[in-house]
């Protein structure tokens, strides 16, 4: 049973989405992956989750503690992997470590083989060419990619819906000029333009976001424009005009809720495209700053270290699984929001 706050139409759409078994299962699995990536610090971290010392509890993941807190001599932050610090703490307490005792930038200094090292009990998917744990970098890289893609998709959708609504509702010269701009915009090679613009600025997540948004907003314009062109001459819109309702209220209160059904089904595909674009830019060296965890950087390491097959396979299967889940979710959403049903 669905919550009564949903309209009958929305409840029917949710039932159709749930009836699409592959899409619904993909949605659940994707949400599990997303939630786990949000808690990356609790899964993979170079700091313990909890420290008990002299009958007091400390949370290094949340708060920074100096070595003197645990009986050391340095005022700097405690290095919990240091044998001396371990000995100090374990003498009068204990430490609870996360499942993966490495962060995305933490090199394994105890390796007995050259890097990149193969999978082992300590590093489940091996290490990269700097000795960093691959599982930790995948978890943090997934969080960066998913959050970046979600925010970029949401921002592009808002701009695209507004532009498409204005074009479709007013028509005439507004629509004509808008279509010519979109034709020019659509003819630009987005990836190459992003590379050129990104190379002009210091690598930054915010600059990359703005530049990709600059070229990504037209994705929904044509869909929303078509819905508004169809709906602007319907009887309920004419009646609203006759009653003196403002254009803004007609567009965003009456027409937009009906026009969003086709647009919402495209969001998973937009998210897929944005994640793929970010990974490609990272692979080419024009994406996130070098110190960031990145799936594209992992793929690049696989290319540069062909003898370390676990790097390429990990990057490939991570991208394949995430993008496949999003495609199946998109197919289920498209079927659920199909107005013909």
C-alpha cells in the first residue's frame, strides 16, 4: 500500500515502477551503494572509529586528538598506525578500527612486494602504483562521482525545465530564438569544449561543475518545450487565462506538474551521462584535482600498469555495475511515467 499523500496517478506510477522487477531491484541496489559511499569514513579510514583510553572514549573520525592525549610527547595529531602510538593506547585501552584501515590517500607502508601490489588479506583489491588501497579509493571515488553527478543533474534539470517552459509557453520569437541557440549549443563538442575551458583554470571541483553545467543544461529543454507547446492551448489553460491567472502561475502550477512526467524518466540517463563525462575527464587528466579520489584516475592507473590487471578490472566493473544500474532504473522510470499508460 502506498502512502495516502500520493495522488492516484502517482501511486499508479509507483506501482508500475515497483512491478518492473529489474529496475526496482537496481534502484534498491543503487541506493545501498550510494548510502555506503556516503559513510566512506566509517568503512575505510586510517583512523580508528573508537578509542578507549583510561576509561574515556574518543572518536578520532569526528574529532582530532593530539598525541599527548594518549600519553605521547608530540602536540601534533596522533598517528594511530604508528607502533609507538598503538602501544601507548593499547597499554591502557583499545581501538576499534573500520573494516578497511586505510583512507583513499593512505599508502600501505608495510607492503613486502613492489607496488602496485596484488590483492591480499590486507588489501582486498590490491594497491595502486602509490601503495594506496584500491577498495578505499573505489568507495571514496564512488561518493565523489555520485554526488557530483547528482548535483550536476539536478542543476541542469532546473535550468532545462525553465528554458523549455519559457519556449513552449510563449512560442513565437522566444521559441524561434531559443531553438536557434539550442541548435548551436547542441553542435558544440561538449567534451572537447570542457577540456579547453578546464585547462584555462586551476583544477577545482567548483570550476569543473560550472563548466559542465554550462554545456549540460539543454538535455531536458526539448522534452519540456514539447509538453508546454501541447498543453498551452488546452481548455484548462485557456480557462485559467480567462480567469486572470498570471502566466507564471499557469506555467509552474498548472502545466509543469503534467509536463514533468516525461522529464523525470530521463534523469537517470542524464546522471549516467554526467558520471561518464566526469570519469572520462579524470581519465584524460582534466577532471578533479589530483588529490581527489577518482574512478577515472583508477582507470588511468590500469592503463599505465597493464601488468596490474586488478586495477583495470576494478575500475571497469565498478563503472559497469553503477552505470548498468542507472540504465535499468531509467528504463523502469520511463515505463512507469509513460503517459500512454
